[in-house]
C-alpha cells in the first residue's frame, strides 16, 4: 500500500484481456487489520480501495473524488455521533451506499459491498425510470402477464379519466369502446404473448363515456431467460390528428364536387359561345353574337365568383371587433337594391375579418333581392350564439335547405350558384357555423353561430 492510501497491486485482467468491473471503496480506518482487509479486497476480490484516518477526512475525500462507489467504516472506528456523520454523507453524496461492519472475512465484506452498490444503483435507475415515465407526454401503462394493471403514469390519468387508484388492479378492458371485435383483441394478445411488439390504432373509451382514437404500442417485458413477465403499453392520443385527417377528407370531397360543378357550369356557356359564333359565320347574321356575348359575360361572372370562393376560404388569423351596424350598412350599399329596405336590430360588435364579413352580408343581401324581389325587407340582428340575416320573401323550402350552400346551387336563371357557397366559406374561415331556416315573416333566415360578440363602443 502506498502512502496516499492506494494499494499498489497490479490491475486484474481476465483471460480475454479485458479488465473486469472494479468498484472503488473508501475505507475509514488506520490499523493493521484495515490494511490486511484492504489488500485482500484489492488482490482477491477486484475492488479498488482508498483509506482515510478519520470520518472528517472521509467527507473531504468524498467531496474530492466523485468516482467512489461505497463508503466502508469499521465498527471500531465509528464517530461519536454516527447519525450526524451519516447525514453529512447523504447531503454530500445522495444515494451513496455506506457499509458499517466489523472487518471479519474479506470475501463476506466484498459480497456485502457489491450487493449494497447494486441495490443502490438499481434504486437510482428505478427512480430515474419512474421520473422519466411520470413526465412522459404519452399515456403509459404496465400490466402483469395476465393483463392486470400494475402501474399508470400521470398522462394515462389525464387521457383516460381514470386515477391510478381506479386503474391499478383492474384490466385494460376498462378502456374498451366496443368498436373492435374479439378477433382484434385475440390477435393483439397472441402477438405480445409470443414476445413480439404489437402496434396499431384503436378507439378507447374515456371514463366519462366519449370515444377517442389512440396509437398504441405494447411491448413484452422478459426475465433473464426470455420469459414474458409483464407488458408495457404506450398510448398516444391522436384525436387532434384524426380531426385534422377528417377535415382534410371533407375538404377534398368538397374540392372534387366543386371541380365537377365548375366544369359543368363553364362548359354550358362555352358551348353557347361556340354554337352562336358558328351560326353567325354560316348565316352572316350578327344577332347571334349577342347570345355569344351574354354567354361570355356569364363565364366572366363565374370566374369572378370562383376567385372569390378560393380567396374567402382562407383561415382568418387576426379578427378584430367591428360594429355590425357599420359593416351591414357598407354591404347594403354594395347591393343593387334601390327599392329594398334594411334594418339592423343590434349595435353590438362582431369579432371578425371586416372585409370578409362585409362580403358575407353582401352575398346574403343579394340572395334576398334575387329570390324575394327588389322590394324585399331585410333584417340583421344578433343572438346569444351569433347573428342572423332574415327577409320577408317566399323563403326556402325545407327540402332544399340542406343543399343551398353547395357550390353551383341556384334557382335563379342568371345565378352562378356560388353566392351562398362563398358565404359558407367565409363562415368556415372564421370557425363559425351557418344554417338556414324560416324567418318570422315566412321568408328565409340565415343564422350564423359560434360568433364572438362584444358590447357596442358606447357601452362600458
């Protein structure tokens, strides 16, 4: 042993040339017995030892040398206030194993040191694992081989509505939604019982009753001989993605329908133009050009409406409170309705994109004039959920109310069929919903809900 307390024995090397794992032990003692035990631990049991003469020196050494794996104190060398000393050790090196022992047989001491180090390392690993799992963003559940839940993390509680005390001891079937058949779950269990990982999507049932989609990965936990002992399931709630993947499907369906309507509506006037031009050429009569020009004018209107439809569907990012009376008045001035009348029954403000709200109202006003006549009376007002536009015209038959917002729908001979489709696009862009019903006068009433309303500027 050298003067600095290190044993000067050569490094142990195994037959394959690789140095075995060597734990570093700090020993508090100075007598000959301590030196004998330290040498035996070095030579026969592959432990690197350090020795210090006192408990105070041990604290200093622990602070300097962070690679020490275990502190060993001979019972004869215990400090007077051993509890206070151990508190100091824990404050300096939390989780460091401490062995208080008579020197006895080195092989027994070596075994005890290794056992204490392995136990403390295992506890640290377990604590780290538990902390990582607790802070994981996905719901995690551990079950025994039979499927009984042994552990769930906080994300599981938030996602499923079941507290840990409600879930532990029960089976994952508490989450079954009833949307998957027996064959689905048989395949799942056969996969994981065979030691393989199962991955898939399924619908779970929240404790409160609603269903939600998840992506689930279930992996078997095996023992040292490969036997399955437990299962760990990681569930990712994909409700938001599914609602998006659904919205995209609906938009694609709308686009497909829209494209068919556009092709149809543009083809008709184009055929008229071609036919009338051919007749004018054959017969030399310029009156055929009039019909061609009217058809060309209709195509221009269609193109303008299509551009509006594409523009108004963009999401509204910065809505601001605007006075409903002001916007309605501006929209009314853009409507060709000299003999019609407008009344606004609310002075509240609407949180909206002002330009697009004006377009929405203008289209609804124009729709009223076209279908109810030039002397129509139109009323704009607010509800608890939003706002409405009503007229005193003939109204819209109940059988047609579900289709009036579709692209290309019109009952007017000169209509493009996109006016109300644009209205719906503007509503969708704001996150609003729009429906049509009957007004108090028997006419049409368009009601927009989901609108954020503010008090008028004059109210406090």
